């Protein structure tokens, strides 16, 4: 009788604990809304034949997610890939880094974009004796106008990357000349980490990925264990598209302002003329395509054909991942798919689009 009473008591306590745990466990954020039957039929018609075309003619492409009016309108995965596969997004990492800088400014962790780098990381004050080093700001790193001299053969130093980036010779005054600069993005990642008091990956998990419902990511580190800034992030393609949708919605997600609206609009607007390797104007670690619309088309671009292409007038986000290689970069299939095939199909079907829910 005593044993039975103890068992009943233990079971009751376990049930209470399980109930309390179920009530306090976090509820995962939804992925994307489920389209209605009418929307599914419309999307199937709009993108009829596209899956076959990608599989047969755009073989560099690994995955595609098209978001139209906030829902998944088309999705494709090559053989061996799936919705849950993580893809290295290469320099799309830079656009995520830009997003985190915007959040840090909103929180007061970075005072403003014109804060000198040395003010955040005084330990780099002795890295470069040129007076221009003290003029270098967060804005200069965001706009790729730091002014450092490039080097094709010795791109990185195996020592601490932030110090290496800061120690390079200047070829122009900060703010004067655009030059695509990978080490500068590693320096910016170090500045962000110092400003927020934790690694950028950890800051992203709490303030960006979790609110977006992004649960699986990887972020590569350098030789000293610091998060890279110029590349290194891996995401699901559906989650990559969420970043584009967040910026399309001017920094809001499910009614919450994750990134300041003013920052989002500035980041995706022309800050300078830009140039190679993409050949477009540049914002804050986003490329900006010319457009007659009031809001420009903006692009996050990574080596080998990792593309996040956002066209606000059509409420359209296209996320594409591809084989990471020089050959796929030359063939440029991801940009061709987004800018020509997907954009053309949506534009053609716009008049027949079912009403938004």
C-alpha cells in the first residue's frame, strides 16, 4: 500500500513538472504561411516548366525559394538537397553582418555609423601609423570605402585578421573610393563583436535569427576563433529568403521592428557608385540595382551564385544557392534565373494574381 502511494505521488509530481515545462517551453516561430489552394494553382501556372528548366539547363543551381506577397510561391532543390539543407551563402554573410550593425546601432551598442573604429577597438590604435586610420568609421566599412590598398596575392594574413585589415596601407582617403574589400568586413565583424560584448553569431541568434524563426545556422570562424565577416554563414534557403523579406518589409517581422526602418532604407539605397565584382551601386553591404521605381531593387550576392534578390514593386524575394566555383561564377546562372526567368514570370502573371489574404 505504501509503495503504491509513493508511485502515485511520484507520477503526480512528474505530471506537474511536465505540464509546467510544456507551458514554459518556447514555441517555434512559423516558417512561412501555407498558401491557399487558389494560390497554389496560380503559382503552379506562373512557374510552369521552371523546375524542369533549372534541372536541365541551370545545373549550377542547388536550390531556389521564391517569395511572392509573403508566401512561398516556388521552391526547387537539386538532387541530394532538401528544404532542411544548410548552404554556405558566401558573401551574403556581409549583408547579414550589415543587418546586425543596424540592430546594434538601434540598441546604442554602436553610437552611430560615424563612430571611429579606434573608439570601439582602441587596441588597434597602434596597428597603423597613417593618420587616416583614426578617421576610419563604421560607415566606411559598411560602404566599402575604407581606402585600403588591395592585394591579390596576399589577401589575408594568418595572424589576427582585424589587426591585419587595419594595418594595410591606404591608397585613398576613407570615404572617397569604393573598393570591394573582404578584410574590411572581417574588421567590421570584430568591431561589432567588441561593441556588443559577444560573438556576432551569438548576437545574431538572439536578436535576428530567433525572432525570424531561424533555428539552424552555422558561422565559420577564423584561425583565432573569431567569427568571419566576409563569408562563413550557412543557412537554409527558406531562411535566407527571410532576410530578404525582412528588408522588403522595411525591417519589420510579424509586427515587430527588428531593424530600424531608416537603416534598412539606407542600407538598400545607393551610397556610392559601387563597381566590381558585381558591377552595381552599393549601399551598406548590399548591392543596389538601377530601377525607375521609387525603391530600388537590392541584392545580396555571394561567390559562385549565392543570390538574394529583392524587388519591392512586385513584392518579390528570390533566394538562390549554387555550386561554389569559379565556373559557376562565370556562368552567372543564379542572377539570370532571378532577374530574367522569375521576374519575367511574375511580371507576366501580375494582372491575374489572386487577391492577397
